[in-house]
C-alpha cells in the first residue's frame, strides 16, 4: 500500500512537468511575452517541418501552424501561440516555452 501511494505521488509530480508549456499561454500573458513565444514556436515548427512533412499528422499540424502564424501577425499573439503549440504537439513534440 505504501509503495502504491509513493508511486502515485511520484507519477503526479512527473505529470506536472508537462503543464508549463501550455499553462504559459493563458489570458494573463502579456502581448510582448506572447509575441516572443510566437517567434520561438515558429522557429521550432520550421526546424521540425522538413522531418515531419508527409507523415500522417502533417496536414493537421500544418493547418494549426498557418492559423497560429496568422493570429500572431494579426496582433492576437496569445491565441496564435496556443495554435502554434497545438501544431507542434500534433507532431508529437513538446512545444518550447518562455
């Protein structure tokens, strides 16, 4: 019983490590920070793209990327950063964060 509780506690702590990348794009994020995140995520996506093109999930990821890029350039960087994070996650890669 004690080992089970300890294992669950450790699993919970490890699971929390995946939260910061998406928690970073909440409504309280400043536009400057969101724009910086857009730039960082765009660079990450463009690095990954040559390796991921043609794979089964590419079209969904590319569509999310185009939406995110558009939002980032239309002065809506928080929404754009979320879309870029989704695009990178669709490629089974953990998105960068600030």
